[in-house]
């Protein structure tokens, strides 16, 4: 019984961590390339979920089979979110690339509020029911009391996305260009890398993963509203910092650590102070490892 | 150009003079944000009542003007909302909607000698503490709901062990604490009493924890968004434990969002008054005017607007003491029945029932 309890909390923390990770990846990639904290990232996640909801509702009404609905909704959500990510970068960040970092940060916060209010006005302020796009698979039924099919899917997807991203960055040409840009933008440019394209690409990939996250999570908890991106975004940002911002395995590790901390603390002590404890833990880690669990301490030449 | 300006001036002057002769009824509450579904029905109710009264010559021969302000259910915003209403010269206020926001606004109204009446703020202290003699409400306070929940749980459901969860907010936590107190007095074991963080991405840890306690009943103190998440997760983990909430859960949005998982959930809420002729009429007016069924707290807001304007009429002025006296002594016919207010500010003769979600609707348990 006690082991089962521990195991369930472990799995719950894993799910929660995976959710954070899907969002944190976008934060950390963008930071790695242009050292900008893209506060509008949480909103991309929300827009992904809204797109999936709209598309899946329309397709279900038209009588498409469930699997097709899910796949088309995911594709549409990813595509839509990528377009938003690309446009946001062009409108809000590119003109400020040489400006002081604080200006870009303010621009990011402004973008976040703009998108929240845009969805609030264009859609609704209500909570909307979100269909379970991930069905309760029959083969999963024996394990359903331990972990739902949706949670299982979230974890698997996170692993796939992480492996895919690592592959992309380590072994492809664009990945090499991304690494070069992140190390030294000017030098990369001199070597003939189209830095603008690399940055746009980073935003597109980050937004795509956030949209997948948005859809999976909305499908897991069964409801969405315009504000959902805010808290998830903040937590994911914390996770990215915890793991060492700019570092992709770090973002995943940080997310899992945060997810487990919250889950075990709720399970064994009290959920009243869940956030207090999670952030206390964050402070402790940052005291001993100021650049995050996997972050490298950077020495800047003056 | 000059001519146009002059016309504008005359026009705005004329408008101003006219405005001075109106009775200004403030309507404050959550009109956007997560909890707009609690606040917007009260705006509709006020519009309907005022329209009717104005068509019949107004109050004390003056037209009633509505000043509608949004507090998004946040205490930190509600203070500004109240200040704004007072600087706009409000005579009397119907609102606010959420207990926390109401509490934040009441002190400001008290300083300015403005009477406020909420159709939905159920925190007991608002009236029972005696701090706010300017506050009235057309909804029974939470202590009554908690009493009913415990009575229903022990006598009808015959539970022995309960888990109580709340959202740490003013409304939810006080609701949960009262339930805990009454359950313990009734000899029921409270296995777990905990707050959860509203808006969190996932509640599986707390659901796992309560599953381990194996309670007969989960009592929820808080609003519907978290309730639907928790119920959905419980059912997805194949837990069929009973679940009861208060009027924060008894909202159509809860059923809409939780869908099939909402089935069998209990919630306390204001008594079903659909047989009351005035309630029927109010519902019809709403359907004609807005083309939909009224939402949560609509009848209470309708009654509050009527009671406030009636009190001004009976008092013969908008004088603070006279209006309060009229509210306490004069009965008024409303969709909730014939009501007046006791010395604490609570409406007399209104109450709660237990509802159960059956086939996608809240059905009153007799």
C-alpha cells in the first residue's frame, strides 16, 4: 500500500514534470539562442490549446473519426502556434535585438498580456470544456486506476519530443547553426550562417512543443480558459531556471525535479504549502548552484 | 465650428443636470475573468428591475441610473471599484459578488455611508461580525450551507469518514472550516483537511492522497473550476467516492466542463424557487430580453435590486440611516419570497437545498 502510494505520487510528479518540460523547452531554447526570456511563451501554449479545441469541435461535428480528429487537431495547433511564435519574434523581439535586454523583456511581458486579452476578447472569459482527445485505450484499462491514458501519453510525448530535439540540435545542419548562433552571434554571421533564420526557426520549434503541451494538458484536465498559460508558463520558467536556463536536458531535469517536489510534498506533508515549498527548494538549489542544476557557470570577460 | 462647440456644450450641460436628478444604483462584481459567470447574471437582473421601475415612474419620482463596475472578483481590484463608484456619486450598491472582494469594498462604502447588498457573498463574518452595519445580503451565509451539508451527509448519505479540501480563498476556506467544525461535532472523522492551489496544472497528487485515505465523501470548499478538475481526475482514476460542494459548485458551468464526470456530484445551493410567481416572471423577462436562461444568483440579485430600491422609496430619501431602517422593517415581495433583513443584515425567510447532478442537471434532493 505504501509503496503503491509512493509510486503513484512518483508518476503524478512525472506527469506534472513532463507538462512543465514541454513548456520549459521553449523557454530554454529561446534563451539559449538570444538570451531573451520569452514571457509570451505561456500564451503560445494557451493558443495551441484553443486551436486544438476549435478544430476538434468542428471536425467532430463534421463526423470525422476520433483518431483523425486528434491528429488533425494536433497538426493544426502546432501549425497555428508556430505561426504565432514566428510573428511574435518578428514584431516584438527582432526590432529590439540590439536594444538593452530590459527593453526586450518589457516587450515580452507586453506581448504576453496582449495575447491573453486578445483571446479573452475574441473567444471567451469562461472555462470551456475540452474533449478528451486521448481516448481511454482499452489495453490501458488494467492500469487506469494507477495512471490515466492521458498521463501516460503526456510522459511518452515528452520523451519523444526531448529525444527529437536533442537529435535535431546535435546532428542536423540547422542544429549546428543553432549551436553556433548561441555561442557567438557575430561570428556565426561572419561564417555565413543566416542568424535571422536560425532565430525564427528556434521560435517555431519552441512554439510547436508548447502547442503540443497545451493540447495534451487541456485534454488531461478537461478544461481551458484564456488564463491557463500564465501559471503554467511561470512554473515552466522556474523549471528552466532550476535546470540551468539555455540547457535542454537541464530544462527537462528541472521540470521533473519541480514536478516531483510538488507531488511528494503534497502527498507526504501538505498541499497547503505546495508552492511555498517548491520555491523554497528552488532558492536552495540556486544558492548552491547559481546557474542551475546542469547550468555552466559563465565567466564573462570584462 | 464654434456653433458645433456651443451645441456640444449645451448638450453636455443638459445631460449633466438630468444626471443630478437620478438615483444612482451601483452594480459591482465579477463581470469578466474566471468567475464572470457568477457576476454577469446580477447585471442582467439589475437592468431588468431598473428598466421596469423606470418605466413606472422611477423611485421617489426620479429615474434610476445604473453604474456598472467590474471587480474581476479580486479584493485588490474591489477597493478601486468601490472608490470609483463613490466618486461617481453612487447612492446605493448592489454587490459585490465574491466574498473576498466584498469584504475589501465594504470598509470603503462604510466610510462614505453607502449601503451595499450582495446577492452572493456568503462569508458568515460579513454580517455576523457586526463590523459592517451597511452590509446586507439576499443569500444565506455559509454557516447555513455547512450545517445543511453535514446534516445531509450524516443523515441521508450516512458517511463516517470525510476528506475536506478547499481552495485557500476567503470563501472556500471558511466554507471548509465550518464543515469541519460541524462534522466533528456530529462525530464524523475528518481524515484530511487541506488547501489546494487554484489554477495549478494538475491535481493528481492531492487526488492520490485522498484516495489513500479512502473516505466515504469528499467535501469541497471553493469554486467550480477546481472542483471540476478534481472530480474529473478522481473519476479518471476510477474512484467513485461521493463528492459534495457548496453554491460555488452549483453552477451550470460545472456540469458543462466536467461533463459525464459531474454525474452524481452533490452541491448545496439556494432553494429552488421556480414555483414562485415572481421568479417565473423574472425568468421570462430575462429570456425575452437576453434570449437565454438566467445564470447563477440571478434571483438573489433581482431580489436585492428590488429590496434596495424599495427601501429608498419607503425611506423617502437616500439617507443612510433611513434606508437601513427601511431594509430592516419593510417587507418586500421578491422572487425569493417576501423578505426583510434581520439586525445582522441577513435576509429572512430564505434557505438552501441539496442538489444532485442527474443527467446533466442539478436536481433538488427532497
